[in-house]
C-alpha cells in the first residue's frame, strides 16, 4: 500500500488551525506547543507547494490554496474517524454479519427469545437466519457456511476435543401427537406403550439422527418398535399428516404451539423422557459475534414452551 502523500497528523493540525485562525489557540486545542504546530503546517505547505495561510501580525487567514484543501482534509479526517468507529464496532461484536441456522421447531420455543435478546443488545448486527434441520446444520458449521446453529439432540462433543462445541439451551418433554378424534385424545396423559399398535408419522432419520433415535428408543423402552408408515421433513407437516388420519407421532412439547384443530397433543408417560436443544459453534471460532450470541443464548434451562416443564437432564452442559 502506498504511503499517503499528506500525513493525517498534518491534515489534522491544518484543519484545527483553519477553524481557530490563531496559532496559540490551535496549539492549545491540539495539546502541543506552538512551534511544533508551526512546523507541521510548514511541512504540509512544502508538500502542497503553496502557502496555506496568510500570516500577518494579529491576523491568520486561509489562502486560496488553503480554502481548496480544507474540505478534502475534513473528509479525510471524517473518513478515518468513521473507519475507526466501524473497526471498533466489528471488533467488539457490535456490528457485522452473523449467520445463524435453526431447526424449524425452535421457532416455536427458544428462537424468538434468543433473537429478541441478541437484537436488543446488538442492534447493529446483521442477522442472516437460515432454517435448517440438524444434520445439515452440522455440515454447514464444518464447511463454514454458517457461524452458529440452534438444533435438537446434538451429537456427543467428544469430551470437548471435537471441532464443534455444544451447549444445552433447554430440554423439553415429549408429547403424543394424535388425531383429534383418537380415543387416546380424551386422556390427560398418554402412556407411550399405548401407542404400540398405532401407525407412526416421523421425521426421516437422516435429517435428525439423534432425535429419531431418541423417539424410537422411547418406544423401545415401552416394549415396541414404531411402525412408521410415513416420513415428513418438518414437524408441521408431520402434524398435518397426523390430523389427516395417517397415524400418530411423538414430538417435542413445543410443537403444541402449532394449535391445529385436527390434532390433539397430550403429555406422555414417562415424564422423564426429554429432548435436548443446544447451540452449536466451531470451537476455533474467536469471532466476538459468536461469543456475544452464546452469551445471549445462555444455557441449561428448562422447557420454555410452558406446560409440562421438568428438570433439565442430569449432566447437561
């Protein structure tokens, strides 16, 4: 990069003297003695090749060359000030662009609170939000196409040695998703074992392997393997298919907020069965934007969907 022809300290001294039109006052404002100020102006005039000030007893005035230079000097100084302010804002995480992926069901639970808190604290940050299921989020983090993920049932973090970090944001119980006219819809709670003979509608395993396994494990503990007749990528679609009579499902409790007329949501037994929501990031990422988002997320909370909250899973971190 080429060195600027006119050093900024000289431009600053010139702009202050142009405002004060008095060497003593300008020197005091700059916090320097008058001789160094005179030297700065003399060096600048040498670079320009013309006098910038008329110096007469009791009078200092701009020359035509000085009047021509002054607007450019002010623009240069203002541009530097703006650049410094922008650099400080980005360096502190108060500005910049943060790419956040989230599982669709989290728009019903944790996402609004996280985004609201972050936006309140850092209104100058541009948020790039991307709806994405768990497995693609993990790939996107590794490929550096997102900065942070909010997902369900993250993989094990290898004791903190893996490239991705995970922090529990909340855990929430499961609910049975039933057609509104189903006999079990009249109960306050549903034992998972009571769904053994029902056809199931579930997410396909590749989009969320750990959650899929968590649900099938819940069924296995109740003594049966779910008979899956239909898959759907989004929980809203799962619930719509249940409402159409294609089967039943087990889902995170936050899904109740969909409020579908054709669907009944009932807490399940055992109540200890819960699903984990976590924030994920690259451990090596030292971005202040990511650090600020993690601070806004917090962690370790209980169900925020209301209703059947329970204790956070032991050992959640």
